[in-house]
């Protein structure tokens, strides 16, 4: 029988982040001392209180199906979190819990995007955004940013890409891979463009708690009643609470949109893991100090990795304001795919080439690793550059 595969899945590119990570793990198995700057997850363990909540849930027999969009208690806690942290009033019926923020994004795109619809994606972008759009039958439209705009999209850049088919803008602040954080005035100007053109905004706020030079974070939906109506907010527990493997994310928006997401999850995942939901409930109710301790360490690591890269004249970057990535311009060293591959193979330092983020000439370095590994990794990179200059 001839193998016939769905055309949409054939058009999806493999994840460059996962490919590099897999290669780094392979080298480790071979006995190589690999410094991993490729990872997109905190290296800290999940806090004990959160793990204990999961154990208690199992002991209580909370191992059965839950509502497909999450338990009432968890959705209520998320609603309270939105009100306290983001000045957003969502009813629990406006919230859907999913199997990670990535799954939330996928569900939203499946619900909003139809064949022929165009989705604006500022570049550099997280690798999965365009592939999710393709899987929905839509067309990703990239909005190139520049160093002059601090790798952030502007109203002018957006207007240049808007057509009659534009349906959605995906905005990520702080950004993966750049670490750039949008200020309130910047978001207001972007929202104005979207409202004038009847464009939905998917606001990916997964790195909300990991910002370093300000305590002020603006959630897009909080800007105005109109922004609230037009925005679907995405967040989760993976980054802030070091719970990547627990796979709990969530989104909030119009009841009608959440209703369709519920239908989609009814027939795809049934529900997020019941035990993980119990852990997420504990996380969301946890005191802020659980997050701030980890954030403070990330901030010191940011300074350390910048110091190491500053020693290399041919590599530049814009100081990241959030997340845990340093996005470096390595174009003076050659093709970024080749640079990343050679550095991994020759000095055993793993990083992600910018091509997967729509930014050839750049590489993403994650500082979600120990200070000792950051010092060792940046020294190896500097020595490699000096040797190959």
C-alpha cells in the first residue's frame, strides 16, 4: 500500500531546538563533557510543596478524568491569579487549562485560524508558532524586526504586512528567543493597529514572571475593554515554577472562544493530567518568594553570560530584559547553522542556530544552567572564536 501522509504535516518543519538538544544528549552518552546552552527550561527542581501536593492528590485517589478544560478549583485559582497579577477579570468559564502552554497555543490557533487566514508572527519568533499555523491550514506571515527596533515589532512594521486576509497576531513578551519585553506604550500602539484592522491577538505571556530590570509587567488584555475582547491570553506553570514536565498551561478569553477550545480538547486530549493539575493549583497559590528566588539566580546568570560573551569582539547582542536567553549576532563568524554545529562538535557547547527562529546570523544561548557551566561554556566559545579568527 502506498504511504500517503497529510499534506499539512508534510509541510511542518522539525523543531531545531529539539534536534540540537538531542545531538547534545547523544554526545553526552558518548562520554563528552557538553555545556548545554540549548535548553528551554529552568534547571531548578520543582519546589517541594508543589511535588507534595501531587503526591497527596494521588494518595487521595485524584487519578481520574477531570473536565476537559481543567478542574473548577484550578480554573478559579487561575482567575484569581489574573485579577491579582494582571488586573484582568476572567470568570472561570473563560479559562481553559491545557497540556502545557504550547498546547494552549495550538488549541487557540486551531479554533481561530481557517484555510486562507493569515497570521502575523514577528521575527525572531518561537520555532513552533509558524508550524502551528500551517497545521491549522493558515498562512504564517513574518514581520521582520531589526536591531534598530530592539528586535521588537512596531505599528509601522505591522501595517506593512496586513492584508484583507490577516486574522491573528501572535505576540510573545518577554520573547523567546530574544528576551525582549514590550513596554505599556509599545503594546498600546500595537493593540490600536489590531483593533483598527479587526485582528485577534494571541498574547503568549509564559515568561511573565521572569523579568529582571523592572517589576512592571503589562498584560495585553488589560490595556482597554476593546483589547480585552480581542485578546486570548496564554500562560502556564512551566517556566515560573520549573514545571516543564508537568505539562500544564492555560488560556483565557471570550467565553465563546473558550467554548470552542473545550470542544477541541474534548475530542483530542480529554483532559490535562489530574495529578499535574493538583500540583499546578499548589503552584499558583504559592507565595511569590518561590519565584523570586529562582528569578534572582537567573538575573545573576544573565550578567555572567553577558560578561563571557562581551570578551568576544565579533559577537554582539541586545541585553535581554526577560526569559533566560541571550540572542547573539554571530554573522561575523559565518553561517549561524555552521557556527552552532562546529562549536557543538569541536568544543562541545550546544546552542540553537537562529534559522529556526527566523533569524539567520544569530544563535540563542540559554542561561538556564549553573554559573560554573556558564563560565566554562563562554570560555570554550571565546577560545573557539580566537582559534578560528
